[in-house]
């Protein structure tokens, strides 16, 4: 005879309502679950049946949009590809992403991150612009391999939540934006390398990184942002030594 | 009126002591062990410059049990530093593309570690041979 009693798991969620709470505090929910339910579905179950005021971000439910990043038992993960069955018997601690200001419950402020992404020219800047008549910019599969993993970033910010140096210096450009920078700077069609290097000098650029490497371990898309940051340390150092020889600095 | 009041949780002060950051902390502390070993060698050089008596007392220190324990501990930390350093080596390098395909990071780590082991063994063998010859 099969056990018809539904399984439940305790989710301990860090709650924060800016108009009521002085600081965040844990709230506990017993959620009925099945083996195919993700943490995100658990949160949706709470919002639908237990507490409609619970705030969290989500969209695609399949690790593509990067909206539902949160700390699950202390590790940054996407709620949609983390399953409750793997966390049983619980309790499961669910907190907003570490190192980011909390807006409400599991929702964090993303404005600074978006500004960092905008600052590194996140688009191909052709070396020599072509007209439509001249045709397209060509690339071999080998040339594409050089940046392909960096193009997989979904801006979920898990790498920022895992980075202790970003925690210590919120102005550090951080792993995610550097992965995007590397995606464009290592594109064979691109000519914007120098403009991007100018953006990542100093402590707030690549130099806050101490190669902790956990950013790459928590990345749900295997982007390897640690590789992007550390490649650009060598480039930034070389740029520093060569900067005195460049034409534009002689004046 | 906006009721926004973003709350920033401070980073735990002892983040470096807990997994997954502990391995990183140990790797970096191994660098301190290397600096200590360099200081021991430097002390030898200074003793050499100060004369035969000073160098003899330095050699007596090297032969003491305390010195052997220190050197054994330094050897272990140095080996660990080597292993972990080559583990992060592929993260610091440009991506290698060979015939249109990415070279796996594990292959880079293994190749570099192998070269380091061969060089170390070669150096040790040379030192033993030259030492016996002299």
C-alpha cells in the first residue's frame, strides 16, 4: 500500500518588509512537496496558499533567465534548478543573495550590477566598420570557442553572492561583468579591447580579485567567470606597462 | 511615497575560515610558509657573509631535530602550494583552442603538474650527482 500522506519540508525564509521591519528575520513554513518540485515551486506554493506577501523574483523556471538566484542553505543557487527532494528532510534555510542590499524578502537591489554591465561596452565594436554591401563579419568555430562559455552568462549574480572580495568592496566590478567583458574582448570581430581595459584598472576594476575561484564553482551555466577576471589581470598589468608608450599619452 | 529602505547584511567576518573558502585560505597561507623558507635561506646567506663561526652555528641549527621538523612541515606546505597553484593555473590563462576545440582545463593542470614534477626530480637528481662528485 502506498503512503498517501503528503511529504512536507520546512522552509526557513529570511523575511524583510522595509515598511514594517527594522531588520530581516527568519519566518518558517511547512510546505507539502513532491519529488519533482523545485525550491521555486515551494516558494510559489507558500505564496499561493500560506502567505501571499512573500516576495521573490522568478520568470522562466528553467535556468535560463537568471531571476531566481538566492542563498539555499548558505550556497548561492538558482531556486528553479534546486530540488526539494535533495534538501529533505530539511529544514532548508533560504536567504536573499549575500552581498546585495535586500529590497524585500528574497528580492535584492540589482541597480549597481546593471551599471557595471553597462560600463564595459557590452557589444561588439568592429575594428573596421563594414557597410551592408560589404557583407557580414566572419568567424571560424575555433574563434567562437574562445568566448563561447562567456556568452552563456545569464546575469543571475550567483558569482557576486559567492565572492568575498565583492562583499568587502561593493564597487569591485566583479565576476559577472568581467565574464561579459571577456565575451566581447575575446571576440575576433571586436576592436574595443582598449576601451574596456580603461574601465577595469585599479581596485574597483580587476585588482580586487584574489583568485578565490568560488564564483566559477557556483555558476549554473559553467561560464567560468574566474577565468575571465584573471585573464584580464595579466592584460591590465601589460596595459599599465605599455601605457607610457602609446601615442595618445604623448602630449 | 516610496517605502524603499534597502538593508545590507554585513559579510561575516570569519568567511575565510569556513567552506568553501577554507581551501582558498589554506592555499594562500602556504605562500607565507614559502616566505618563511626564503627567510631561512636568507639567514644562511647572512651567516655565510659573517664568517665561518656564524655559518657553523647555522649548519648546527639546520641539523637540529627542530629544524628537521620545520623543514618537513615546509616541504608539505610547498607541495600543497604547488598542487593547488596548478589547479588554478587554467583560470589565469587565456583559453587554448586546438584545432577548433577547447583544451580541457584538467589537461592543462595535469600537464603543468607533470612538468613541475619532472623538473623537481631532475633538479634533485642533479644535486645528488653533483654533490657525490664534489
